[in-house]
C-alpha cells in the first residue's frame, strides 16, 4: 500500500521535512528582510517629503506671474538687447539683437492680448 510505513520512509521522511522547513524558514527570512528594506525606504521617502513640505511652507508667499508682468519683463529684455547691440556696433550683434527683439516683441504683444 501507498500509505505503508517502510524503513526508508521512516528514515528519510524527517530529513525531507527538515529540508522543507528550512526552505520555508529561509523564504520567510528573505521576505521579512525585503519588507523591512521597503519600509525603511518608505520612511526615508516620507522624511524627505516632510522636509520638502516644511521648506515650502517656510518660504515667503510670492506674487503670481501675470501675463502683463511677463510682457513687461520681455520688453525690458529686448530693449537692453537692442541697446547693447548699438553699443557694440557690429553687423552680427545687430542681426542677433534684431531677430531676438522681433521675437520677444511678438511674445509680449501676444501676452498683452494684442495678437
């Protein structure tokens, strides 16, 4: 019969059971180690997030950038670019400044709603 206890079953069964138990224990140990690693990584992530959140909360409130403010800044930029090109008085600086001025002026007009 298949369920008969033979001398081989009696001798080898405990060794096989011990092997299976050791494998299960190894898997559990590996699993627990990995879970702990993931928990530590998660805690580091949460700590960094808390530090970043505190840093953001500590920053002073800033004024929102509006289209009008950006258009004004672009206008200042291209005025300075043209002025610098005039001071250098080279064909290349005038060409570059002109191209930049035209492009930035178009952006400024779009932001002001003229285009």
